[in-house]
C-alpha cells in the first residue's frame, strides 16, 4: 500500500515543478502562438494576392500556351484598339469621363449622327462600350468554366454546342460613339471572353456585320437590336462557322439574299425624347420562299405561321415544328431578344426547336441544361446571348446542371 492511503499515483500529479523549470514552462505556448500568427499572416497575404489577381482586368489577347484552335470562319480577325486606356493607366480616360459627366446624366447617351445608346442603368452598357467596364480574371474564369462544363457534357452525348454572342451596336458602329470618347475606347468584355476561351465554340459576328454595314444598315441609330438584315448576316456567319467546324456534316442551310429593303423607323429610345433618324430598319429579300412553321407559344396555343415571321421573346418558352425543314435535326435554343431576328432561320433549318429565355441578365432562374437536354434530346444546343450580358458572370455555385 502506498503512502497515499492506497490510491494509485498518477505520474507527475501533485508533484511540484523544480524552481528552474518555472521560468521556461510557458515557452512552448509562446512558440505555438508565434507559429500560429505567422501561419495566419502567410494565409492572409496569400489570399490577398489571390483576391487581387482575381480582381485584375482579364487579358485581351490569348495567353501563350493556352490550347485551342478556333476556326477562322467563327472568329474573323478584327483590328485591336490602338490603346487600352482603361485596362492600363486609366487616369487620363477617367478624367475625360468625369469632364463629360453632364452628358452622362440621362438614361440614353447621344452619339454622332443621331445615334443613341443605353447608359449604365442597363448592365453598365455605355461603360462596356468604351471598355471602362471590363471583365476581371475571376469573371472571365467563371464564364469559361460554366461553358466548358456544358460543352464537355454535351460532347459526351454527341450534341453540338454553339455559343453566339450578339454584339452591341457600339461594337459594330464604334465610329458613332460620341466625339468626346475619341481616344478613350479600348477592348470590351467580349474581347476578354474570346481571349480567355480559344477552346470554346464561340461565334463572333462583329467582323461580318461591320463589312455588311458598309452597304446596308445592320443596326439603326435608335434601336439597340440588330435589324432583320443584321440577323441574316449573323446567320450566314454561323452557317460558315458550322460548315468549317464540321466539314464532314451536311452544310447548314443559309438562303441567298437578293436585296435589302428599308421599312420604318423603330425608335426604342422615343420615351427618352430621342428623335427619329435614318437609316430605317432593314429587311432582307431572299432568293427563295420560306415554308410555313407550326409555332407553339408559352400559353400552349399552336398556330401556323409564315416562315418569315419571328418568334418574339414575349412568346417564350416556345417551340417550332417544320414539316419541310431543310434538315431533320433538332435544336435547343437558349436566347434573349436579340434572337428575334434569327428565329426564321432556326425554323427553316431545324425540324424542331425549343426556345427558352436564358435570363443571363439577372440569373433569376438560370437554365438547367441537363434537365432540358434530357427532356428534348436535341442534336444541337445554341446559346445566343447579347454582348452586354457578359458583365453578369455566373456566381459561385451557379452551374449548368451538369
């Protein structure tokens, strides 16, 4: 029996520490605290650098070594801006912007020759037009990851993907921007998205639209949408892109245009006291007639429509069925109002289409591509989105359903 009355002694319990140890006994805790602080500082600095890099402007030219070989027909070359006043040192550009603040007070900004453009209340539209609102590395990465995930999933099902960016009027008629913007116009979010995505099947319409605009209007001064003729030019670009990308497939139908007619002036900015101005809305004259299309609108009503009629955005979700279509292929189309002018071509080229508004303007109800593909089993998925939507990059956690 021990001198403790029989209780077992726990080693070291109740035994006083030697005097010499007392002055050192807190050293391990001090060392641990120092190491913890050092680790926290390193972590904070690392995260700060990562956050800073993610918030930096995205590149406007492809990164060397990035894989991808975009077909020239899909992205015809455009001359780069003479400078990058916003992505580089923006002090002079910012001073010019501030000096013209009085011209930026209204919802619409007036350009040359009666042209008008939405101001920044709509997706920072005018700041995008001059490059003041650019995409960050984080935003470009979010878009790229979103669409690369979709492309890979569709490829596994042998489904084509085409991403079609409908440019803003300022990207086709930059010469119509206000005179005071001369010298402060740089690359746009579309340039950055293209630079970061050489591996994605993106169609860039700007080159062909600019060429067509030399003879006929593809946008008008008082409307943010391309004209019917502008839509026809865009369809021809897509057809050329498709045929170059899939040389072994059946060529995509594209009707010959015999001429262009001017109709009336559709003034989208009339409510802001912007006066009507020529040129008027242009409509193509085709060499062949369009066949009738069965259109089922959101209310469930099905009507037989002339093939040249448009399926407007307010009819969505809508579907079309064309007995005498140019192919037996089907298309799932996620679109916005810029798709109106393309709907006659979709209805003629595809035996069936399913058209749905993507809501990339606010992500209030993002599309679930997996569910839509499972439901419709399309041969091709077309994502048509207006250029100005690019500033609304997918948030963390928002995906395609795949």
